[in-house]
């Protein structure tokens, strides 16, 4: 019964039915606990750990970070106690790895990348051990890539993009497993796609194109598991083209980004998802596409095109959840970008209405004084947006934006994206707009 409830919660999580998943997984935990209070029965303790990992994900998706952390702490105690008794218990190691990944997710949503990196590394450690214990089991290999990817994202937020890229590329050692396993191929596709974007922002354009091609190759391996005539297969066929639009924007090539985007919106709108999850996936792909095109338009100082693209992002955002801190951060950045375009198109009142709430949010994050560095980029961007919408305050706000940007670690200041924001701030200070 406990295992069945756990499986139900897992399915609900994959459907993004987080509230329903919480109910199922809480019941699963209670059933596992009732067996012998998680003392002697190793299967019950390991099952409890797996259910805890999924419950944490559901809590995070609902913005319930304290509940996620509390569940994770208990699950970690239970699984670690079992591993002390049985160091090679596969299910217990899998469970602890999932819980550690969940705690890393909590740290991400609390803007604590240093802690997130440590937890993600611990999760990767457990999954590397599992891979050695049972080389035929592909789940630990998938989870090892996910753990490394999580650590790489934390390194990015710490202002260490080169270390982030190196961490992402570590997973190339799992290429043979990815060729044999659709699941591992999907994880490696995402890691190499991330590597392409980071390399492009570092100015390594040729390497970025190489990693993008590798990522596309593993997407083809992953797609083998998807029925040929399905919505999901059609969606996967479009994704590499959208990723290339985004990559071109990172590389600072607006013309290439626009050319790569030809016809993609129309292809996405022709997709026929059968459920809410499918519709959400299409909406998120539209968001990525128009966000990239908006950034490309800003690079070209085509503010009319930027306004059009970021308005489309705002429209899509209405159909996407805004519950986690990541969701709220994305929405605030999108509002700031649209505000910059509006202000430069002579619509300061509309720009101000978007930018000022976004700035209040960014200041709240900054006041936490965590070790997260990348939020400073978003704060500087939003200060620019408010400055352009309120000319009377522009000098002070632009000076603050410059100081904030200057406070990034030196390595992060060398990124192309930071250089482009620096250019917008410099233009605004020179023209007074």
C-alpha cells in the first residue's frame, strides 16, 4: 500500500499536480512509518526515503520551503541510519541521493548557492557510488548527471562561470551510457545544452556550437523512447531550433538569432497538446523563444522589436505558474526587460508600472545578503529599467546600477551578458535616458 501511494505521488509529480502529490506522498510516508517505525525493516526505511524525495519536490513547487526542508532532514536521518547498517543498500543510496538533491533545490530557492553546491556534490557522490556498485543500473547515472548539473548551476550563481562549465562537461564521461539509455541521454542532453549557453556567454563561440551539436545528438537518443506521431515527439523536433536561437543571442549575433527563429512560433502554435502539462510545455518553449529574440533585439538597439518580443513573453507568462522563487525571479526579470523596451519607445508610465514592483522584489533579495552573486546582475538590470522609466531619478539609479554591476566577481564581469548590460547602462548615462 505504501509503495502504491509512493508511485501515485510520483505520477502526479510528473504531471505537475503538486498539491495532489503532497496528499499521496504524505499518506505513503505514514504507511511506511507504520510498519515498524522505520527501525528494522530496511525496505520500509528505503521506501520512506524515496517518498520523502518526491514530497520535497512537491513542496518546493508549491513554494513550501520550510516543509520541504523539514521533510528532507527527517528523510536524511532515516536513510543515513540505514546506510550505516547496510553501506551498499541500493535503495537507501538512491533515496539519500534524491533527498540531497531536494535539499539542494531548497537551497536554490533560498538563494544559498554555496550550500546548494555542497548538497548537489553529496548527491552526485552517492550516485557515483551506486554506479560502481551496479554498472547496469541507469537510474544512478541519470541522477549523477542531474547532481552535477545542479552543482554547475550553483557555481554559476556564485559568479564562477568557468567552474560551472567544467562541472557540466564532467558528464561527458557518461556518453556510453547515454547511447544505451534514453533516460541518461535526456539528462546528458540538458547538461550539454547548458554547457553550450555558458560557453557562449564566456565568449567561446566555437565550443558553444560544438556542445550544442552534442546536445542535439543526445536528444535524438532520448527521442527514441517517444512515439513517432505523438505531441511529445513533435515538441522535441522543434526544441533544438529554439535552443539555437537562444545560443545565438548569448553569442551576441542578433541577425543569426532572428534567422534561426523563422517559422518557429508558428510551428509551436500548431502543436496539439492533449493535456494541461503539454500546454504548459508549449507555453514555456514560446517564452524561451521570445525571451531570446527580445534580448537579441536589445543587442541591436531595436527597441520596437524588443517591446514586441517581451510583450509576447508577458502574454505567455500568464499561463505559467509563478509559485517558486525561481518563477518569481524569472517573472521580475521579464518585467524589467519589457520596461526597458517600453521606456525607450516613449511609454514611461507603462514602463514604470512594471519596473518599480520588480525593483522592490530585487531589493528584497539583495537585502538577504546571501552568497548568491548572479542576483546582482538582475538588480542592476532592474535599476536600469526604473531609471529609464523615471528620468528625474535616473542619475542616482544608474549610478547604483553601475556600482551593483561592478560588485560582481571579476570572472562574472567578463561575461558577454554582463558586457551587454554594461553597454545599456553606459548608453543611458550618456544620453540621460
